[in-house]
C-alpha cells in the first residue's frame, strides 16, 4: 500500500467508493477506482468495485479491472473463481 493510501481512513474510503458509483464524470470514477486499488481489501470496497464493472464508460471498467487485480481480496477471488479455471476478459471500444 502506498504511503498516501495508508493515510486514507475508512470514512474517506467509503466516500471514494461513492464517487466510483455515482459521480457523473467518467474520469472521476476511474480515478476513484485507481485510489481504491491502493487500499487494503475490504468487503464494502470490493462490492463497490465489482458493481462498477457495469459502468457505461470503458475507461472506468478498465480502471476497475486493474484495481480488482491489484487488490489482495478474498471476495474478489471468490467471484472470479466462479468462472472456471481460465478467465478471459475482452474489452471492446
């Protein structure tokens, strides 16, 4: 975890998760995913990232996928484990 991410308390982390879910600007939502990628795993944040996989903006979905991949999250592993041994993700513009 980066030094700046270590200074984010749980309340701020939830505010960032809310930005990921509700901000009208795709660049804000994608940067929220980047910020959450730096945090230690937590079920609530993992849920917010997973919900954002349905975002209409490609840049947000990419940032979310990268964030999920960077987090050492048990809930993320459980969700991905349901797809089978081989996972293939394709993102189309």
